[in-house]
């Protein structure tokens, strides 16, 4: 069941704080803030990324998904926030060794580009490489979702996966 962020206590002078009011506001807010929504997932099998096309990374393994915003069966590339608020999103991409073209990684919100949330590099030699990208996004807690995407231009399909540089996504709730 989706959670909501409790309202902090605000009472007028002369009013008494009852046990019910304390539990509904002060304790509930403290309970929420000691266990806010968090997600961490990554890819464990190679994913073929076609040439020059941004592709969302599939995340088949979850480390933690405190509020059920990710599925390893349906839309495995997405994290859909179940609590409204501002989130920190961290994404990584891992690329097989290839000396041709470029490698890119970005974070998207509802399929659209998040300004300033992309990285890129030219491949200068045929070694494994990894990239990291970070964004702060606001999600409504019902339908908004984030994904990490990769793009490459080696001239053909290229595998996105390596045990050391597995594509991944981490999502942390920051505030309302």
C-alpha cells in the first residue's frame, strides 16, 4: 500500500498534545524519516544495445525496494515512485570493450530527458568502461517513473553489462 508523508505537528499554545496526536504526527513522521523510500537494482545479464539508439537498461535484480516501486517482471527498467516527493537518482552504465564511437548514459523521467542528467565519452581503446550519472527529480507518487538509458555508436550492437560495471539504478527519497 502506498505511503504518504505524515504532517509534522503544529499546535497552538495552550493546547495539549494527546497520545493520539503524538502518534499521528510526531511518531509517524519520525517513523517515516527513519525508513524513507529507497530502491537499488542492477543488471546481471548482458543486454544488447543497438547502434545510436538510447535504450533503457533492464534491471533484473533488486538489492532493496522498500516501497515496491520496481518490478523484475513488468517494465523492469522503471522505478515508479509510490510516495510523492523529490528524489535523488543515480544511474550507471557498463560497456563491453570496443574502440569505436561513443558511449552515453542518461536518466529520463517519464521517458523524457532530465536536463543535465547525462554523461558521454568517446571510446579511445577497447577496454571495459563504466559511467555514472546523477539527477534530482520530482515525482507525483502515482504515475511518474525514472529509467537509466544507454547509447553507443560502435557501428553495431554492443553489450551493456560487465560484473564490475553493471548497469544499475539507485533511487532515494529526499523530501516532499
